[in-house]
C-alpha cells in the first residue's frame, strides 16, 4: 500500500510538469517556426521570446539593458516595452498588457496574447494539439523568415480552435534579446 501511495504521489507531481512542458509548437502563417523559440508558460500566461517576434513578424528592435526597455519599430509604429510593466507605449499612447514583460535567462519574454494586440497579428490556440497559430496580414511578414526550417518540419496539427488575440495592423521584427 505504501508503494502504491508513493507511486501515486510521484505521478501526481510529474503530471503538471508534463502538462506545462507540452506547450506548444508555434506557426506563423501556417509555417512551423522551430524549437528555438518555444513559448514558456509562466503562471497562467504563455510567453514568447521577443526575439521570436522580431525574427518572424517584421520590423526592428533595440534593447536598453540599463533601462530594461525594448524599443520596437515597424513602419510608423513605435513601441516601448519595459520589463516588469503591464503597460506598453505605442506611438506615445499607453496600452495595457495582459501580463508584465519578463526577463528570464537573458531573454525578454512578451505575453503571447499581446503579440496579437500590439503587433497586428491574429493569435489562436488549438487546445487539442497544443499548437499556437499566429496569422499576420498579407505583406507584413519579415522576408527573412526561415523557410528552410519550416520546410523541414511539415507536420502541421489541426487548425486553431481558440482565438487568443485580436486583429490589428502592422507587425514587428529585428533583433532583441
């Protein structure tokens, strides 16, 4: 009986880790993005590295380490994001974020839901497959998107089932931590 209870306790502890770790394959306009930009679940919020946004969604970015601030630019849109803040400044106007910007292991992390709200992309989640789909309006994608990586990983799960963002305009890319 003690062995059974011990085994049950181990299974109970391991299951939540696997549930959190089973997140997610990212797709941009139907193309897989590869594992280097895997989203991270922190609390109840799914985060993506800011570098993912800059590499896959067009535009440019700079990082001010002293101020812990990311400055993103896409066309006429300028965004300022501060680590720990739940506010972004977009073209001089404050916008609420769903969760604070984070800095973890040298990477700036942005709540995935805010990718859609700030960058003009539609974000959807397929609960069954654990896949996250980001759809960018035509012409907004960064031309340097890594098509080779996408071609190597062509196993695409079911289409999105749950919308996690709103439609908007514009997109952001460049280089950031």
